[in-house]
């Protein structure tokens, strides 16, 4: 893929007395302390790899205080199915306008010559939503997990993360803005994202940070091992989950060491308690070596064993041959980047929404000791995050 880039001069940054709500944002991002919406396209960065695109962005002029201002995503693998029509497998865009709220203060920056329209309220989520039955899906999942376990027992894999899709249909078109607002309300501790392209929206509430880079400071995390709410003690005592989690920690630390002066991680995981699921979480911090930046970190960490498996090459080969799912942007990278750093998340707990249809993606890590029925239940638990926001009964 050849690179295309257009950067228009910044037209100004202003502080506002109240939030500016964009009518149809092409990108939105929120987490505790920060909410961002961007609309229009003043420039595009596309290239042969995520590392190349982020390096090109890092070479641009610094814009202190402005999130990004380049927003976009990179796919887990090439986009093939009709669900992903209109989306690019790797694209970051400079918006015409970006509005953000940080720690209670409201700002806007403009980069293009046209001001997108704004409004001050979202439409309600469409009603009459149902889950579309997929006959034989559970049996197919069981066979897939059993196949993965055979490969693990033969020593060809240590872990592989399998995913499946859930189809949802509504009597009226879904409103991505309303869905985004619902996710922000339900999961304030997550990073909620929205990315529009080709008449569709990719939206989710991910608990997993790939990396946050500010100058030479890096924050990332290992997130692996899951349980239902109220099962904290069981999760902290589960040898299967602890082993799976430790492998992710080891992978991330080993990838960061060649890039960093220091890497630090606590010896034991903590519990990350979301409203519908518990995870084992280990925060990891690093100080980059001179000459290293967000592009190097993202390239080293993506994809993590939490969405792919280990050894990575063997896990990717297994997924390509047996998973039978066009993941697209699911389990890829989504977020924003600029000359001084980046904030990138792993695209999880997400769906691609087009008109009256939505396709949700959920997955589970398979290691020695995994049981197909329990892993199915884990994906059902994770699906609740989107099903409830969409108005579908699990």
C-alpha cells in the first residue's frame, strides 16, 4: 500500500464554555478524564505497516495539548468480508475538527477549511433488537477448541486465542452515536471508541490498552484470565488463568526490553472489575531508550498473546487455517497518535454496525486445561457488554 499524506495548517485551538458535540463524528474516543470526537478528513496516513504510519505521524509538527490529532485503526489481518466494506486495513486520518473534554475543560481545534455540523443530543438506540440464531455455532466452537487443545498437547502451540461472531438485527437502523453514549454510561472505566467508514461504524468498549506513549514514558498492561463478577477468589487461585496471564506478561516485558532503559511490572496480577466480567491485570511501565517512540512500541506489542497466542507465528497460522472468521479490525489496534506520543488500544468488546445489522466479536484464550464449554461461557459473558448496549437480550 502506498503512502498518501495531506497535512493542512492548524486553524486554531480554543477553550469552550461547554462541550461541542459533533453531529456525526468519524472518530470518537473516551476514557476516564478524556473524551474526544473528530469529524471530517484533512489528511490521511496509510502505509505498509503500523510502524511506518506512526513514524510518519511522529515526524510532523507538534501540537501541544491536542489529542492525536491523527485518529485511526489497524486490522488484525486483511479485511475480506462484506462486513468490512469501506474500511481500510490501516489508516490514520487528520480530522477537519476535533473536540475534546479533558478533566472538565472543553476544547476544539480545527485543521481544515470546513466546519462540520454539530448538534447537542444523540438519538435513542433503535428498538426491537434480536440476536440472529446461528445453528450449529456452539458445536463448531467445541470442535475448534478441541482441535486447538490437540495442537497444544502436541507441543505445537502454548496458547491460541479463538474468536467468534454474534449477529444482531434491529427493526430500525442503529444509531452509532447513541450506542457510543450507552457504552460510555455502562463502561466508564473502559476506552470507548467509534470509527466510521463506508456507511458503517466500528464501535466498542475495550478494557485493554495496547500502549500509551508520552515522550519516553510508556504505559501498557497484560490483560488475560476472566471470570464472572463475584468470583475474584476463584480467578486469583485459578492455575489455568494465572498461567495464561503470566505468559502475556512475559511476552510484553520481553518485547519492551530491547526498546527501553527500564521496564517494570508488579510480581502478581490484580483484579480488574468491570460491570459484567472480571479480568486479571498487570500494569507495565517502561522508559524508552533514546531514538525510540510510539511506532516502535506498537510494532513490538501488536498482536499480543492476549488476542493471538504463542508462539505467535504458530498461533497466527492456526487461526488462518481453522478459525474461519474474518476478524477485520477486531483484535486490531484503534486510537490516536501524534508527534509526541500515542494512545492505542486493542479493539475488543466491539461490533461493526451497518444499518439495521450489527456483528459482535468475542474471544477466549485456549491453553492446557481449557474446557470447550467453559470457554463458550466466557465468550457469552463478554458478549453481554455489547448486547446490552444494543438493546438485545443475552
